[in-house]
C-alpha cells in the first residue's frame, strides 16, 4: 500500500533569520508568559528535526511513507511589511522547490503565501503551481486577526479554484485577547492555560471556525470548484454538522445548500498524526472514504505505526487505498 502524507513541516535557517529581524518588534511577554513559552517549546518544538532531511528520510523509510507534501513552518511573520513578505515567500517557495527537485520521488510541496498582499499571494500561488509544480497552499491561522472569509482575501481562493489546487487550513497562535478570555484561569497554571489555548484545544477550535466562516460567506457558491483540506480529523466540525444545519438553515444563511452539504462536498480531512481508530471510523462514516487523506504532522508528531494504523483498521481494502494515496493523487494531481 503506497502512502502519501500531506501535513509535513520543515524549516530553513535563512527564512527563520529573515523573520526574526521583524519578530523583535513583537510586544514583550510577561516573565510568566516567557516561562510558559519556554516550557512549551521544550516539550513540543522539534528544533533540528525541522531542518534535517536525512532524519526525515529515515523516518519515512522506517514507516513506509512513500511521499510527503512539504510545508514550511511559519514561512513569514505578520510583522513583516507586505513588500518584504512577497520576497521572503518567494525565497521560501524556491527552497521548497529545491527539496522537491533533490528528491523527486519523495517530496511535493505546498506554497507559502504573502497574506499581507492578497493579489501578490494569488500571483505567487500561480507561480508555485505552474512553474514550481507545487500541489496547493497551506494557510496558518489568521492574518493580523482577520479570518480569510473577508473579501480582501478572495483573490487567493479564486486563483486556487482556477488552478484546481486545494487550500490546507492549519492552526497557528491565536490572539492574546482570545487566549486570556477563553483559556487562562487562576484555577490552573499558566502552562496548563497555554496548552489549552494551543495544541490542547484552542488552535483546533479556531481553525474549525475559520472553515465554517468560509462556508457561511458563500464562497462555494462563488467558486464551486474550490477545495479545502482540514487536519486533526476536521478540527471538531464534523460532529456539529447536523446541529449547524438545524440552527443555521438555508432560510437564515441565504445559501444554496446546507452547511453540511458544502462541507462534505468541498472539504477533505486528515488525521494530522492523531492515530485514533474511533475517529478514523467516525470520519469515514460522516465524510466517506473519498474525502479523507493521510497526514502525520511530522516532525511535531512522529508516530511509529503509520503503515500499521491504516493497514490494520477495519476499513475495506478500497477505502484504505483511497486514504493512503488515491485521494491525494486525485486532488493533488500526482
């Protein structure tokens, strides 16, 4: 069984250095926040593994992963001015393309886009797909607190639909005011609150909201060929589709279809390295095996049962092949 995984991160020192020059302008954290951040980074940040492709190849070989779709971790800071964002993203994408050229049978790529300039982002996506042979783009979080259903970002999604490539929505740090209002409390430590606000729950809730906002904006009525990818088993949204249909019906939304119909037609789901048989079976039941693809979230997640998890599941052989590689080959034009 061939395996293609889609949410696989890497970093490049030159891109990190370019961003760090601007990240120095971020508001200072309190001593408590700095302590919590150091603790979280020590637990979850993979450091050198983001940079080391020899370890990446070893992991892929050990787990029978045939191909990864590379995406650069934090390719550009939202503190970087628009003009420099364009330059940094072009550099980042050229680096991704070099890795693809070096290992043509092992790596594909998702484009990094300068969200400060949606027009330039659309042009860069076209360059990446047509010239660099990339498979779509990955967008992380929001841009300066703005969700991507805002009209200013529409050119990016118009270009993705025109090129017939997917947009993968990925978590990122959520705004501090949201963290403080929803996740921090005197009843538990700052470290617990920070985990709750990030990978424990907060990131995933926000990415789920991002996709629901996109649906409610009517983007799929405007762009019926547009495709999204959502990790972490759909970021909690599949379990609420029936509820959304009931509460936000078409009389209220003014849309041509139910929320669930748009979701099941246009969204493709990956596990992001959460190897849960219960969630796999549930998502296949809700979405159908033709809307599920495989992702590990390397090197933030490094499960050692990548092949066995899918091969040993209760799914049919046809469903396993779709999830392992068939859907990716179809959606990413491999």
